[in-house]
């Protein structure tokens, strides 16, 4: 299967033109309901049984209107053969009232009964068609999303931070080769793509050409370099944030096209060193990095009344000023005064809504 759908991608770089049915085992769109085919069959069988009992009661109440005296078992038998359209003809309605009841009550119930049975069969047999339509719709509308390449510890933590900052799970695509971890990602409402993130065709399936940002979080540094090169070639304007274990590989990621590189081992080492001298500092740093409680580092646009002010004198604890995509720390000369169009990097309490600053400042 892999050779087939990859060959189609080689002919066309646009993810929207690939053959959808070839991606059923590759792309998973989280559904509101995860009922198994057996659960669907059991539920509809229960509905059909209820309809049969209802008809049996109706027939038994009007038992004098039929060709012979009926017991409840006879009424149940008549309901079964009538609703299933078998119709042996050994029991028939003979009075006007019984025939009217068959026309206006039992016949509509018979139609509903058949629709239940046919609908159950179709829903099970057309499950692939439903998934195909779902994937097709997603591919037509996906854009400005975030792709996380690797659902290990780093990838999961990055997604936790995105969700805590107000990102929608449906706007995050996870790419990984491990089907088990992708199942866990799907349960969180994330779109998943099963495949090797170093392959350009897999990245195209994830919609990398339309992505706003890409998080590169594999388990090895050489894989991170290769993925970053592939992503930058396919998506020149996407923001790429990559993670490496060793600092000597940081320049390789930057040369490969990463906009930002996080050195995991070096950062952890610094925290270990600080913890031996001033443990409270480490607790505060962990607080700032934890998305669910305490404080967090966030970014917001400036308000009209803040233009020309010194960021040190604002109500928020400002760490830096972002101007034309460049970060100026609070102690730099460029950050002495806030200019129109600037954005502030500040400390936000996690109980504050992520979009609150946007609304307060009229943006």
C-alpha cells in the first residue's frame, strides 16, 4: 500500500489531490462516537425488538379483528412475519378496524423496522466510505494548523502546552510510526498520521504545505535534522521549532531551516545545577513551564494606551518585547519604549483565559 500512495504524491505535491481511499490506514480523524460495528448491530437489534413488541401488543389488543382467536404468542408470531415481510397468510386482519390499524400503524412500523435492519447493514459495510468522506473533508479544510512530528515525551509536552494556551485539538496533527501512541493521541481528539516523518509524502499527507507551525520532536538528533530539512523544503513559510539532545547539534538544526531550537539535555543540566544551589528557582521555572497550574509565559499584543510606555511600568510582569518578529529582552535598549505593533512576552496566571489579553487590548 505504501508504494501506491507514495507514487501518487510524487506526481502531485498538493495534498488535496491524492487518492483518499489510500489513506484509510494512514490518517485518523477523531470521531464524536467510537462505537464498534457489533455495538451498532446490538443497539439496532434492540430497537427492532422493541418495535416487534409494540406491534404484538397492538395486534393482541385488537385480537378479535383477525381470522382466528389470537394468544399473545400468536400476536408476536404475526408481528414477526409481518414486519419481516414474510407474510405466510395464516393469520390475516378481517375486520375494517384491524385492516385500518395495519394500514396506518403497522405498515409504517414495518417500514421503520426494515430501515433499521438495512441501516445496520449499510452502516457496517460503508464504514470505510464514511472514513473516506471524513478524511476528504479534513484535507479540503485543513490549514494554519500545527504539526507535531513525534509523540514521545517532548511531543506530548508540546501538545499539552498548545492545548493549555487555547489551541483546538482538531487543529493539531500528530505524525508518528507507533500505532499505539497514535491511538492515545486520537483519544485526546488529535488528528493522527501514521508514517515516517522523514518522508516527504508523509509530511504532505499531514498538510505541511498549509501548516502554520511544525514541532520537530523525534528521539534522535540526526532524525531531527533530516526532518527539518524536509519540512523547510516543503513549507518555506512555516515556523519550525525543533528539539535536540546535544548542544553541538543546534547549529545543524538552524542551518537546516529551524526557526527555534531547544536543547533538551543542556536545559535539563542547567536546572540540575541550579537545583543544587537554589531549589526554589527550579520550582519557579517548572511552574512557568507547566501549562496547567501556577504561572506561564505568554505573548499578547499591546493596548492603545500602552504605546510609548516603558514595559517595566506596565501592570503585567513583562519579560521582553517582540518587534517585527525579533525578541528584545526587557533589559535591552530597544525595549525601553513600547511601539505600535509590538507584542509583549509576559508572565500570565494560568487561570487567565488565553484569549483574554487579545480581547482587553482590542485585537
